[in-house]
């Protein structure tokens, strides 16, 4: 039955597969689930499991990520750590089929969302990107759009199906969920670009959640933020995991230790070689009793 979510339902969308279109596309989709939900309710829905099996990722001939098998558990935060260039971003982008938007990029292996292969035949990548939302390193609100329209961007895609009242409700619910409502409720018609960096990142999180994804992927979402804004996002992540499955790339060890339940450590043997998963475990185990020496060296700050 889940198959229907990824196949068919969204097959008529024919937006071009370009890097520029990615934000709109990743938010695009119908709003049936969202609009049927009362604003402000915290649903007790079960989030979904993402499983990577033997995933290899390439940029042309370059083998960037080798043979990753790991499970990203529902209602938990999984941190991806490891030194720069070891393939964290590349791997994250394969989890919602964004990797293939890079010209020449390719994927081998399987990724399952609650048992369904997101790379399976007939699966619509646009539907995958709606169910598996992404928040980027640099906050990227649509600069000329109002705060309101930024959140409603994914809903606008199917404007014909959404009433103004439903849209208002989803915008409010998403902004409340992103801990931003009180700060912006009196200026919803002002440009999103007028907000502080931390507010912009929370706006992007509101935009990502407005279309009711199952999984949220975050690629160093705090790297452009000051410590106070960073803590606000970490609080928000702790809140969001009640509803979502979350994977977050971070280069900040303290952040991984504070904000995640599980940690996956990636490494590469030398520059030019593919990155790989060294080990994954509970964050406590990875930071206090890792199985591999290289993990211990990394988390104790001996390299990276
Ligand atoms: N668009 C691209 N084209 C070619 N190589 C890329 C591209 N993006 C990243 N890479 C390479 O893939 C490897 C992994 O990069 P990345 O996933 O960005 O690592 P991380 O996020 O861990 O710093 C690096 O060697 C990087 O240079
Ligand atoms: Mg990266």
C-alpha cells in the first residue's frame, strides 16, 4: 500500500530535474494529508525507517561513497560525522534521490523507506523528495517570497486543491512546529530574506515540514549560525523527532553528542579513495566505547 505513495500518485509532475529546481521540487506535492490535519495537533503517527543496503555513489568515474549499509531509525536523530570529503553530503543526498540531480552522478545499491525501494522501478523521484525532505547548510529561503509564501511554497504547487483557510492552517502549524510563529506572526507578508540566519533556517525547516514528509535530512543545518541560534535549532530537532525520522550531518562533535540518538562515523583511507561507513551505534557507544580505533581517534579529536 505504501507503494502507492511513491508510485503513480505523483507521476504527472514533469518539472525538469535540475539542481536549481531542487528546493521547489523537494517540497512539491499534494496536501491531502496536511490539510486534513487540524492545525496545531501533534499527531502520534509512527515515523518511517530508512535503510541503506550496499550503497555506492559515483560522480562520473569517481567513486565517492563505498558500500554503505545502515539503518536510520524512526523517531530518532541519527548524526552522520566524519572528516570533510568523506561523503556525508553525498550519502545524505542519495537518501532522497537528490544525488542523481548532479550531472553524471550515479547510484548502486538499495535504499528502502519502510521496506519500499526508493530507487525501484516506477518510483517517482519527486514523490520521494516530498516524503524525504531536506534542509541545507546555508539557509535558503526563496528571497523574494514572503515568509508566508516560503512556507506555503510546496502547497502552492497544487494550488487548485488547497483552500486559503487550509493553507493558513498549514502555514501556522508549520511555523509553530519550527518554533518561529511568535517571532513572525505579525509580519508574514514580509520577505523571508529579512529574517536573521537562525530564523531563516527555522523558516526552511517550516517549509520542509509543511508538506508532511516522513523523514527530514539536514546537512550541517547550523554551520552558518551563531551558538544561540544553533541551540534553538537543536531544541527544535529534539521536538521534531517525535514526528519524524531525522538524519543530520554535523562537523560539530558536541552537537552530535547533544542532539543525536545514534551516530554513524564515516571515513576515507586517503584522499581520492571512496568514503565509507566505519561504524554506527548509539551516540553514547560511539563517543564512549567505539569499536574501531579510527572512530576513537576521531571522536577524541586526534584527527578530522
Ligand atoms: N558535484 C560533485 N562532482 C564531483 N565530485 C564531487 C561532487 N560533490 C562532491 N564530490 C566529491 O565527493 C567526495 C565526497 O564529498 P562530500 O559528500 O561533499 O563530503 P562531505 O560532505 O563528507 O564533506 C569528495 O571527494 C568531493 O570532492
Ligand atoms: Mg558535506
